């Protein structure tokens, strides 16, 4: 007898799950299925598991495809299970290609190609079904987003839309999506929601069209570049009864949420200053790396998020000092200063300049320090005049962090809510309005050319 084993969460059991089990059975005579616990799923970064462990086990049992069902609850268990159950073949989906090659010392390892588009259009009933998500854009962030989406239970990326058919088809093939299109209307007709990862200037019209069509929208930052546009989009979402959420991943990460709660609880007294820096060096031609308009448009949403959550949105004045590329209005480096009654927020961003990417919130009783990269907030400290009172906190930040924004988006839809306290419509509108005010100010001028090296 050839014994086969496979593993999975099997949440909201659908046709894709059935196909995997059927194909796993083809590799032997006896199939053992490992069903993961909620706790283990959380440890490995899988979010939003909707059904209980017992319900998911029953899903597998009811399929009639498993000869034996076991529970997976810890790292390293697969090796033990393979030896304990005399397994000859380990089978897993192609999403995990290469990640279980180490098991080849114990049995044969088979990666099954995923069958695109088979998962859950048939399952739109029980427990709210699976959300069919369309991807708008095929750039760097979209390429990172689709693999992250596989860690969020209850959603499936099914198609992509870009203006160029070749790039759309290549993206769909690379990520095993069921369709590619160059027509935005076509995409909207075939999905329940969209993730917009197109160039910044397309965000507003594409979001407006999706909302008007009654689709939920998760839009990359900045959702808009003017306060008026942001207000109108959120008003349209409310009118249509759909979810609109800005995809600033930091807002939804566990560490950032905890950090904001501790700071706002009075642990460091009244917050008088927030300084947040986000810079990165991008290879290639400066004009190409600034294709979306420079460092303020590309990066300022992150520090403005921190400032909004820690100091609020009632700002009196916004000033920007910026250095531009030679012969251009595109900023390579910028410092935004937000003045409040009794507090100051400072955001430093750069695409051609590198600085320490930390965050400091100064209070009347102490200060909060988040080391670089603060936007992942995997660790932060409360520090005081008396060092014995200092406290350090740690949290998870799995993968690219994009799974957190998608999990929040799906949670809002599932529970019939349209607003998230983690990033509200007021927060997004504040960020858009601040960007508008900052970008309206003329920059300081071009950065000086680098000094030639002395031979």
C-alpha cells in the first residue's frame, strides 16, 4: 500500500479543496489529511480562518476522500507525522513549491499545480462564501499582494486588469488567476471587489467607477491627492453600502495597532511631538523610480498615518521643504511639518536619500521609540527618565504585511461594517488633504550635483 499525506486549513470547503484531495489520492492507495488548528494558522501568518477546527475536519470527512484525518498544531510536525504514519508520498499545492524539499529525505515530495479559477464561485452561500477579488495593475506591489492574499481565508484573487494585454496575461499566468482583461468594466462584471494598485492618478477614477458599480474597494495609497476627492469617494461608498478601505498596510499590522493604543492611553503623558521617517533607495534611472510623482506622493502616507493616529487630524498648518531632481518638480527628499495646538508632527521621506527609518513620539512623561523600519512595528519601547521603568514590546509582522490590510477589508465586508477604526474615512481624508497642501507648496529647488571623487 502506498500512503499519501497532505495538509491544509480547509476553511469554507470548496471545489478547489476537493480537487486537491482527489489529485492527492491519485498518488497512492491511502490518503491521510492533516487539518491545521487556528493557533497554528496564526503562527504561520494565515489570517481570518472563519470556521472552527471541528467544522473544518467535518468538511474534509464529508468529502469522502480522506482515509484518515489528523490535526496539525506545530512546526516540525510533518516530519513526525510522515514517520509515524509510514507515509510514502507528501503532496501539497504548487503555492508551496520548494518549501518542503527537505521532506524528500523521508518520502517523495509532489507539488500539485493549482487549477486556476476553480475555487468558490459555487460556494456563495454558507458562511458568506468566498470573495472574488480583481487585481487592478500588474506592478511591483500587485506582484507582492497576490501571494499574500493566499494567507487570508475567505478571499480569492481571480482576475487582473491592465491596459496592456501582454502584461495582463503574463501576470495572470504567473499567479494562476482565472482570467486577464484590458477592460475595467469587464473586470468589474466578474468580481465582488477590487484591489487597486495602479498609478496614483488612476486611483480616484477607478475607485469611483468600482463603487458606482456596487463593488467593494481596497485601494493602494494614496487613495486620493485632494481632501475633496477623498470625501467624495467615501460618501459614494456610504451611499452604495460598500466598503472602501485605503491600503496602508502599517495601519492594520498588530504591532502598530498596539503601539498606537499604548501611546494614546497616556503611558507617555501628553504627546507633544511625533517624528517619523520613511526613505528608501531604489535602483535605476531617477526619473523612472519617481514615475509616480516623487517621494511625497509615494511615501508620505506612512508617516502621515502615524501622525494622524498619535496626534489626531485637527492640524493648524502644513509646511513642506523639498529637494527636487535637477530640472524637475519631482521631489527626491522632503520634510513635512504639521503644526497642532500644543504639538508638532514631522514626516521625512526620500527616494534618493537614505536616513534612519525610525519613529519617536515625545510625551510629557516619557517617549515612545520604534526602531527602523518603524512601519513594520515588530518591536517598540516606552522610555522614561528613570530607565528602570522602560518597557519593550514585540509583535508579529508576517510576510510583506499586505495580508493585514486584506484581512481587515474582508472582515468589514463579512460583518457588514463599512468603517475601520484602524484607518477610518476621516484618517484617509486627512492624509489626502495634507498631501494636497504639501504638494501645493513650491520645493526648495534641485539637489546639488554630487561632488566628483578626488583621484
